[in-house]
């Protein structure tokens, strides 16, 4: 840099000060928070999960860069948002999914759901969930659409408890060759579909295994313990807001409690059902990583809370009455569409309402009171 | 001890340690010249002197007959050399009176006035004659502030000793060095307003509290004023937030502090009020902080009003060679970036900050990711991100609904924005467009009314063609 450049005096509108938190930093924090889920997913589901994650991230980043080149924008994959989308997509896919589907999902996520909507910050729907939804409706069987043959798969998920999982066999086998029973083992829908069918019995050990993540499901959604750790990490580093996640989980809990209580007639019997509703499926993962996505959720505090409550309510309704055993994905996508309207729910502005028009304690009243007492004393 | 605060706000690095231990020293421009803007707060003044006139220190040199105005006085004794436009804070040009010192100390002060026995009207008149304006930056004429409409009763006077703007330490120094003057000035205001006083001190200056309380006790003002601690947070010193923090009241949208029964005074202003009564001295000098990373030795100075900042370099302070990236009149949160240092210090200049490249930021905007940090930081509880989105869509009505016209331009939203979106700049632009629209509408209506009454036949002629 030359001396002249160094001496340049810059003009700009105030403030001339910045906190220095960058978009890139926030995305990096989300990636760090996702690390435990990735590691555990690989431990639980094996090499195939690792391949899925890597392929998903690489293709998301590459497709984003290609799209930006093609549309003559500045290539800004270094803000890490495409990488976050890639990891999130991989973590909501079953480990058995064929690799080409992962690539296709990533393409749909970053190009259709994000790029075509205007890129970072302008997308309406959560890219990772849109990618998943695309695969889900296009390739139902590969995505573990095992509710179709509910009856054939019974309690197959408990072979995880033995620690033996035919993962190598699975990863080498083609999807078509996998029996529907094994599909059940991999799909996150199983316990929820059984709950729906009323054939699922909850006991303490099951709840513990679900909490620890000793179960089947999508790569990243199994261990509630690790998700809670990620949630706390994101919360204390001020990356996410608590309102939407708590609104969502709270609503599912309350709605399930009311429904189970009326069905079973006893509060204590209803509690395990509530616990299972929270631990099974992708609720916790969605509440931590999906309803806290910046671009696709409201920016205002009341808006975020209502967003969470809405997503929770839709999740409960889909789980209870809908055609699918799990409703987290669709409920969040539906709420994504409503997010721009929820932004009209704002906090009370300063200078409006009660506090601005409250009556002051007049000093004059005190003075007239004093003179009055003084006068009475004189007349006495 | 309760520490008062408000919701929202930010915690920027204060960097007050650069200058907080430097006593206020008197300084004089090296050129022996001052450039005094004719108008410093209130309605435009007209010069009362012409080129070649000999003036004394404290002589009135510009005034207006409007109530909403404050006169300007010669800050040094000497000869008027020029009356011409000069760059002032805000990068605009304004008419200035240039006086060259004759080296003498001739003064033309008013006679002292006892504030505790004189008539209230005389007291207000004295404050106007002394040219006292808000010295925190806004330069609002103080006598106007102290004459609220009869239906608005002021029951509290708050001495704003928050000094929440980073780098600035001049109020902190004044409170320690001129404690008696500060308390005296506040007592005068309390006497005129018939109100109770609260000194709002940020917790980072809590060590000054015993000093102030000692002075209050020594003067026997214990029943009339007290010292309250407020949290060190930006923008704690904003009128609206200080009223909320200390009194639990809010100034209604579009209103004045008087609407919440409060009057807010700057530390420098009350000192000037004390001088105006005790010494008869008008507001002709002010203390300010010179700081920033590019400043060799940050300091606190007392200079005559109209001193060119450039005239203090290098005799009074020096800059690190090639380090300065921004010259800011004021602090980094709300100050004005200037093109060079050749602008005069006015009644509202509380500091000059010379920032290095690493202290300030010079990066481009990136896309808004909708993180909502600006919403959380806004001390007015507005929705900055939605205001920007509405402005980008040219939807001014919606921008107003999200609070555009209630924005105080404190800069909290821009400070926390991870995408470096120039929120405040966009709001300033949006506000000026809306104000222009309103003015245009008013003008159009007035023109229409004029046409309807006077030019009806002309219209008929136009119609037949």
C-alpha cells in the first residue's frame, strides 16, 4: 500500500464503529454446533453416513458457486451458508440414500430453493428442508417411506441396542434389495408410525435409548442429548433466539399431553407419550436447526414465537391426523411461507401506548395540600 | 443501590482509558484566529459586526430576533477579519465570522446575576443572552427548553452525565474538576424550573458519585437533587432512554422530554449556565475530548468557540503519521465524518475522534440474512430490518409503520449487523424523502387552494381549447 493510500480520509454516515460479527462467523458457529451430530451419525450409521455428509456439502458448495458464476453474481461461497445447507441436508437424510439422490437434493436445495429466490437471505423456504421434501416426494421408498408397510416392521429398531447394525451390508446393497423390514429400522418414522397405529409401548429404557440416540433415524436427528448440547451452545453464543424452538417444542408437548390425557384418561399415563413425542422423529433437530434459520423465519421476537407455536401445532396435527407419521418437515415449510407475514407482529415501539401516556404525579398537588394544612393550623 | 437501565442497546468498546486521566487543559489556536459560525443552534442569526470591527471577548456578534434562537459571542478579543462561508460539522458550508486575536484579554461580559433572587423571566432571558445551547451535540437553545408550554409541567431535571459515546471523556473530567460549578448550574436550573434534580451517572463513572454527593451535601441541596447510577450501555445518554431508565416514563412519539415531565441537561450546559449567572460570561469556550487511535496523545482541552481543529495541530496535539482513516466530529457512534480537520469547534462539539483503519470499518454491504440482531439492539424497540426492506421496496408507509420516523439514528443496528448493512444511512435518506414528500404535498395543496380562488376564469379558457 502506498503512503498516499494510507493517508486517505474516508467519509461515511455514522456509526463508524462495528461489532465485527460477520455472516461467515455465524455460519461457522452453526457448523461447529452441527459437528457432534455429524460425528455421532458416522459412529452410529458408519462410513455411508460420512460419505452422505461429504457429498452433500461438496455438491451444495459447488452448485452454489456454479449458479453464481452462471448468473454473473459474485461468488460468495466463503460465507459458508452453502456449507451449512449441505450439512443440514445430509443430517436429515437416511444413511441408506443413494449418493446420486444426495447430489440431486443438494442441487434442488441451493439452486431452486435458494438461488432462484435471490440467494442468501432472500429465500422463502428453508433450503435443506426443501431439498429433503423434494427427495421425499420424488423417491418415497428410498427416503424411508416405510409407513406404507407398517405391519411388517415390528420393533426392528431395538437391534441398535445390541450395538450391531448391518450397516456394511446396507451400504453395499442397492436400495431396491433392502427389505421393507430393514427399511423400518433405518427410517425415523417407525416409532412414530407405531405410536400412530397404537402399537407402540413406551418404557423407561426406551426413552433413555431415544434420549441418548441409540436408535434409527436420519443421520443427525437421533441423539437428543447431543442436539440439546448444540442448542445450548448456539444459545449462549447468541447465534440463535430461544423463542421459536421453545414455542415449537412446548406446543408439541402441550398438544400431545392434552390429546394423550383425553385418550388415556390419566395424566401419569399421558406423560410417557409426551416424552416420546419429543424424543422421537426430527422434532428436536428441527427445533434447534431449522426454525432458527435466519432467512426463512421471522425477524421479530413475537413473530418468532408465533412461528414456533405454529410449527409445533402443525407438527402435532400431521403426526396425529395427517397422512405421514412425521410432520416436522412440512410444518416448518408451511410456516416458512407465513414468515413474511409474521414479521408484522412487532414489539411495542418506544413512545407508544401506556408507558408514554401515564399520568405524572403532580408536584403542585403536594404544595396545595401543604398550604391547606397550614391554613387549618392557623384557624385553630 | 439500584442501577437503572432500559431495554435494548449495545456494549461497544468504550476506549475511554485513552483520555480519561488527562485533565482538561486550556488551548489556543496557533494562528490566533477563530472562525465562529454565525448560527449555532436555533433559527438563523445575522451578523451584528462587519469586517474591520474591533470586538471584545464576550461581545455579541450575531443574533436573531426570533425566540427560537441563540446569539453568538466573540470568543476572543481582536479584529473581525472576514465574514465568509466555511466548512462546518456535517460537511456543509455555513457563514462564519473570522476574528484575529490582538493578544489582549479585553472582555465585554454581562453583569453577574443572582439566580436565586432574580425573577424567573430575567433568568430565562439571561440564559438566552448568554447564547447557551445544548452542548451534547444537538445545540438546541436551552432557554426554549426551559420555557415549556403552560400545560406541560416539568417535575424532574435530569443531568445527563451518562456520556455513553465511546472515546469521549470530557463530561467525566468536568464532573471531577468543576464539581462545584456543575452542582451550582444544576441548582440554578432546578430553581428556575421548580423541579427535582437527578444526576444520571453511568456505572463506569461510579467513582465520581461520592465526589458529587459530598458537594451536594456541602451546599445543602440534599432534598433537591440526588445521584443515580445507570448501566454503562449505549445509548444510555439518549434523552428518551434516560427518561425511561430513571423515571419509568416514555417520551411520546414525536414529543419532547417535557411531554414526560422531564428536562435533560448536558454537563457542559449546566457549567455554562453557572458561568452566565455568576460571572456574566456568555458561552464562548467549551471543553472537548481529542481522542482516537490515530491521535498521538489523546487529551481533554478547553478552547475558544470557533477554534479550527487544524489550528491545534501540531502545537496542542499530534497525529500518528499516515494512520488516520476517519476524522470524526463527535464520537464514533453518532459523529460526523469530515473530509479534513479545517472545521471550527462549535458549542455542540463534544469531541474529535481520529480513527485508524482498524478501529473503524470500511467494508462493503453483504446481503441481509434476517438474523434479527438489529431488532434486539434497537433502543426504540423498532424493527430496523423491516424498515430497510420497506425502503428498498419504496414502501414508505410500511417503513413508517415499522418505526422509521421514530428512529433516533443512534447506530446500534448498524453496529451489530453481521452483513454491515448501512441501516442508519438508509433511514436518514428515507426520512429526508418522507419529509420532502410531506413538504411537497403541503406546497401542492397551498398552490391548489391559491389557484382555486384566483384563477378560475383562466381554467375555463384552457378547457375550451
